[in-house]
């Protein structure tokens, strides 16, 4: 029996069949048996309780490990209800919330408790949390780790909010030594303030010139040097400059515990097409040749993940020129379609997309049952119509404010349904759970192929 997506119902036991199903071993047809929200069996194709239309693809739910939810304290910027509704609409079944832009930031166990309380009855997708490493909270890192944060975010230059200051080189070294002592993970915004100038004017040309690739490469070099000395597991967030790729590749070849991510906007937009300040982010969107190099970095394994860096704000903060507007792009709902639009044209497959946007971010965050369609994993799915197209109308997005650089663009790939642990996400009911790093180890899906 073939049914439309609105008819897909979940029970305590469910068998789903798909002619196209993306697994860690490649795309195939198959039949999944789900019990208690988890995949228990993957067999050859045969009709099930639900059989998807031939053209639809069952992919693992996306895992977005870089989302700024901003609640509590700046809920007028976003919030758990709106952020997770947007995530679900984009096929994302798990997010990991960043520790800054909320008030208080997640730099103590008390702040983590406040954030979990705000999220508990609001989330439509599963949600985990990063802790923060800031000056003066060295003694808080162990307790936050024990409380279940998946790792620790730091900045190497001012973050843009006073309550989350950057680490000095000595503070970074001390934090990495402490985090390495319990085999934790540090994730870093790697730009060097000494290589950044105030924009000479309000234009995008002025802004991008003020944050040159050297700012990233100098910071990444310093970070990798400290990684080598401390042995701390290190992840570099939102790589925008292709100049850092050789540094990361060399570190990986030397066996350092280093991973790196980039974002949909760096892979799909270019400086040549930037319009208004809805395109502003830090580090900035660079030129088309740089964009091509980032794609190559994904193909060769230098870059591991593609995640949104969903960083929303009220429209008033995007007013003015590029010298004054808030730097952040809100795209948690649009990541799959934006990336797939460019990926398909470049010969990239849905298997690659699942590795970069599901398996690798789940592995990075230590979420043991997320990111793959295989026995033992949660039955989290994005049901994709990969050949369908749609035009982005900001007013129809589920995020709190209708600001996006993708407005008016026609994208390829429609998310028809999102399922969480075998139940269809209806866009209204908060069925998400709060996740912890303390979950048990999962079956072997590597971060890199």
C-alpha cells in the first residue's frame, strides 16, 4: 500500500518500506522494523505497514550540532519552540544548542539547569547542549561534563555578547588541558582579533575585507598548536576560508584529534551575490572560488560536517550597513535543501549528504543512537522528495523572524515528512527529548569515511 505523507502513522510496532533508503553502506531499497522508537531490523524490500512513494527517499534525520536557540534571556531572538519547529520542518531531528546568546550562558551547571528547564516542554526535536569555556570558569568544566554537556564552546576573539568573553592564549591552554583530562571536546570559533580591522564603510566589500582569510588561518594554527601540546580533542566550527584547509589536513595526517565543519551558506552562497545584511555572518561568506575549495574539502575528508550555525536575531539588529548589523544567518530549516541544490549539480549523492549532515554531527556530539538508518539507532527520519523544487518564502518559515538570505531562491529537495523515534512530527506537539553526552556508545559509524 502506498500512502501520502499525512497518513504515515506510528504505533508501538511499525514496518516501513522504501524503494530508496539511505544507510551507512549506501542507498538501497529496504524494509525497516521499528519497536519502541528504535530500528530493530533492516531487511530486503517488501511492502510494509507503510510503503513510501517510489520517488521519495528515506534518509536519517539530520543532526544539526550548531544551533543558537538564545533561550532563556533572548527568547525574542528565537526560542526552543520556534527553533525546533523550524528544525523539524527542515528534516532535522536533533539539534545541539550553543551556550551563548542565552542569558545566562551555559557556563555553569546552574545555567545548564535553567536552559534545560526552558527547553523541556517546548522542543519538537531531540535537543542536546554545549557548555561554554570562558575566562574564570575552569572549575565549572568538570561539573558541566558530568552533567551531560556534549563539549565546550570557546571564542578566540570577542563573541559579540559581553556575557561570553573570549579566552586568552593562556586561558585556552588551561581549558584544553582540563578538558583533555576527562577526554572532553573543545569546539572553537577560530578567528584572530589581531588580523581583523573595523570595516572601512558600510558595504559588504568593506566588511569582508575587514575579516580576511588570514584571521582564520592564524587562529587555526594557534589552536592546532595547543591541540598538539595538550592532546585535547578539538573541533573547528564554521570554516569559511579555504586557506585553513591545508592546516587541518596536515593536523589530521599527523594524527591530531581534530575535526572541522562548514555551513550551508559557505557552500551555497558567494561574496559576488551578497545582497542585504541578512547575508552577514562571522566569519564572512567569501568568493565563488573559495566556495569550490570548501566543497573539495568535504569530498576529501578535511571537513567533516555541514551544520547550520543558525544564529537569528530580531529584524532591528539587521538594520544599517554591514559595519553595524548583527552577524548571523538563520537557516536551520533550509540547510538540507540549500546544500542539496548545489550538491546535486556537483555530482554529490544523498549518501554523502547523510554522512556530512547526519552521521558526522551525531558522532561529533557523542549522541549514540542518532545519525544513521541501521539496527540499534533511533527511528529518526527525513522523508525527502529530492527532485521536487520550492521557492523560499520567508513568511512561511517556522523560525521566529522571517530573515533569510535565501528569500526568493528556488531550491531543490522538499522535506515531505520528519519522524522522531518512529512518530511523525506534526509541527505542533513538543515530543522532543533532552539528550546528554552520557548516553551509551552506539554502533560503529565513523566520523569520516
